[in-house]
């Protein structure tokens, strides 16, 4: 299959953000869980919950990947501590959905389509993160990422 992607050095911030943040930008509080995947482009996708119960995916893409390292490390450490605590108390493995890291995400919602086994198309939503904040050990927010390089188009 033909590869139509530009080389990384040819992609400007405006070009990248025009495709990532085509909708309006919003802020949402989520609880991230330590379940992560990487795409072929090395984008990081993390499962999260909005309002404690609605499952979504948060995508950290493009040049913002260099700021996602501390987040990834924190989620891995959180999971490791939960597993160690379960082992020390001789209880079963922790439920990954109960191990959560609160975060504030600024980004754009995008619709994701997928065909199920019977051929029906199902839709879900994920948020592409531009900026995000986590709480440090003292409870103070630490900010990562950067605002979109272009003003987003608002969809009416």
C-alpha cells in the first residue's frame, strides 16, 4: 500500500494540528487507567473514564508525544504499586478499572467508527489531547503539551 504520510521533518505544527484538532477545543476531567496502547505512528492511547463511569479513550499524538513520557511513567508506576499492594496482602490482582489517575485534558473530541462482527458500524468518541495536567505529590497541577498551533474551526 502506498504511504502518503509526509516525513516528520516536513510536518509543520500548523499542518499537524489542522488534522488533529479540526473541531472545537474543550476541557474535560478524566480518570486515566493504566491500560495503554501505541499506534503504528507511535501515538499513545490511554483508557479513561469521564464522570467516573463513561469509558473513553484519550489520544496523545504527534509532537505532543515527547510530553507524554511522564504520564506513561506515572500510569505504569501506579499499576506496579497496585499489584505490589495486592501481592503483599495476598489478595487477587487489582481491577485495572479501579486504578485511576485524575487528569484534566484540553483537546478535541473525535468520532471513531468501527465495524462489529455482524457488519454493523458502531461509533464511539475519543479525545485528542493538546494540553493536559496531572497533580504532583503536593496536589499542585503540572501542565504538559501545548495549545493547537491554529485556531480550531468551531462546528455549528
